[in-house]
C-alpha cells in the first residue's frame, strides 16, 4: 500500500540555491533513516540557520506591512491543497471502514482469532497474558486475520511484546478492556519499561470501542513529582509506537516508567476509536515509524497525574492525528527529536500542559524537528497552549512550524517558546549553545489567557529565534491587560495582533550587545519556565 505524503505549504520567494541547500539537508536526514528528500516537501522559507534567512522572509527586515502580508499569503498558499488531501484521506478511511465491522458481508474472508479461544478468562483477575500472546502468534501468521479482544470483559495482561512482521491485512479489534497490573512491585523485570509493545508492523489497523487502562494511580503516587523523597530515574509510556526505548526527557521520576501500548518500527499503521486511560505515564507514543494515522482517539487521566502525556511522537515521519480528545496531567501531544511532517487537526486538549514540540536538546544533545502543523484545536484550562521547549546546551533546529485556527480557553501560557526549559529539581546552568528555532507561524489564534503574559518568546541570547510570524492573534485576559514578552526573538506581525508584539525584532545583531528587547528589566529567574 502506498501511503500519500502530506505536502506542506512552500514559500514562493526562495532562491534556487536555498532550495538546493534545503534538499541537501533533507538528504542528510534521510541518510539517518528518517525521511528521504523525494518524500518530503519542506517549507522553502530558509532551510539554513544563517541570519540572512530573515531576508528571504522579510525582505531584509525593511519592507512595509503590505509586503509582509504578501509574504504570509505566499507562505500560507497550499492550504486548499492540504484540505483536499485531508478530504481524500477521510474518503479513503470511509471506504475502508467496512473492516470496523468485520462480521458484515463486506468483511467476509476475515479470520477471527479470539483471545478467549486461547484461554483468556476476562475476569480482570486471572492473568491472560499468555493467551493474548498465543492468539497474537496465530493471527500474525494468517492473512486477513482479526486479533479479537471481545467486548464486555476485563483482561488482565502483564508486560508483553507483540512482534511482527505479520501477514497482510491484520486487524487488531479491541472491544473489551485491557488492564495493567496495579502494583508497580509486581511488574515484570524483563520488560521494565513497556506494557503492551508492538513492533515491526506494516499496514495494521488498531480499532474498536474498547479501553486500554494503565492502572496508573500507584505509579503516580511513587513519582518524585508527587513524592519528593523518591528520586530514582524512571520512565513510563502508555501507548508507544517505537522499536527501542528512548532516553527520557522528563527529568527524574520514581520507580520504573512503563510505556503502556507501544507500536514500534512500523509503517502504515492506523489507530481508530480507542480509549486510553490512567496510563502509568505517557499514554501513546509513536516512535521510529512512518505513515501512522490516528483518529477519534480519546485519552483520559487526572490533571494531577505526573508525566501522563497523551500522544508522544519521536523519530517518526508523516504522522496524522485528527478528531481526538485528550485530557491528561502532561502534554496532550508532544513531538520530540527526529520527527518530520506531523499534522494534527481537530484536537480537543485539556486539562493538561498543552501541545508541545519538545523538550529538545537535553544533556547537550542534537535535535531536529521540522514540518509540524496544528490546524483547528481547542485548548481548555491547560498550563500551556502551543509550546516549543528546549534545554540550554543543545544543538540542531526546530523549523517550519504552523499553529493555526486555535481557540484558547483560560490557558496559562497560550503562546510560548521557551529555550530555557529546565524540568529539574536543581537550577540548570547557563549555556551558550541552543536548538535553533525558526520559521514559526501563529495564525488565527484567539481566546483567553489565565495570566497577563499571553505570549512569551524566551529565546537564546546566542542562538536567537527568527522568522517568528504572528498573523491575526487575539488573546485577552479576563481581569487585566495581556502583554507579550520577548527575549532575542526576531519576526513580525501581520493583521490584528493583540496583545501587541512590538518586541519582536528585525535584527538579531542587537541580541549579542545586551539589548534584548521585551521586559529587559526583569530578572531572568522570573521568566525561566520549570515544571517541577
């Protein structure tokens, strides 16, 4: 099955030399196993990190507002094509949706493999792990098979690995509830970091109205974000699409951190209509995979449950998330290193920490994230809105990002770039290197901010943010006046922008001479963002 590639809007004013540089960079990334240059059409708004990229976007910084508006329109062209791609994909999904009812006449030829046939009891007490594994091995070996978890029952399943590759057209039909062991001390030491782990799948569909329940309450209680005396490093994920464990970017937690559902090193996977709840930590991670489509997903965890990200994307390309509702104690969606061409549409987020790119650059690491689009979202009572977060000391870049048609409802930090991120119980030391952030467009963002600082661009003194564009932004505070804060942020605004963003600069050279813009009389400790 050939999977269509999402095409991101391209800037029309870029030179051929710059295009060649971008493609050369893309080819370099491809050599690392991420995405080939002929599979991705990057935004052509300045692929390099040189300061004269600003000239491509702003005509050298001296153009008037009319010219800037024309550039934004050029940048935004292609939206109609994108809408057509969404419609084509949705039509494709409807055509193939007969598999949702595999018992129908259209589903003839399907081979159901019921976990109860292999001994699963489904009383929520008996260990059904081996029955699930035996059923998997059988269904994986058959073409047109349905791995069936019947509705109306609770299946206790311990940490287990479901490995591919499998025969063609496998459907994983989850009708009942799959629950994890409640006690962290009972966790299988052979699989300390994963719960339901799937790897090396191609064209597999996860579907059904069932529930994946991580039984996370005792894990949360042992987290050092709750229990300050418990400081062992750990990590946990609920639904993960990944082939190997990633380095944790969540600071220090306590006890083992478990990924609840993992789909790893896979291509062309579809996940539809599942409910994930009460994960030990991250609910659903897509890692080292390509062409994954997630729709009508529901994620639910208490607002005070630590590190319970909803959907986490790492080292993946061409991922689509749409029509999903996420309520968690951490990021609704987080996108980290080596991810490209990620599109999110019709997302309902909150409570939680918002929609984040990062964190990136921890422990002086290199990060590359490009081609990210969020289109149409509501964020409710979240601690952040749309966020980019990087640690000091990192390297690499985040670029070609678009947040548009987003409604904020009483959000603490509606728009934030934070290059001084420090999720640590101790103060992070100042470092000069940083992950470069550029080519970020905020368009049609509106609503209410819980705090006066509605927009914050806390960028590195030595590696400033550039090509930050605000296009029709309207954020207000219920009781007070909304403001914008900038530190070494270069860009411009177009249309109606409230609060005003006069602190966006057109010349990054002033950053190194001590003139940084924004509220420069403030102590940095008043605006550095931490989460512990």
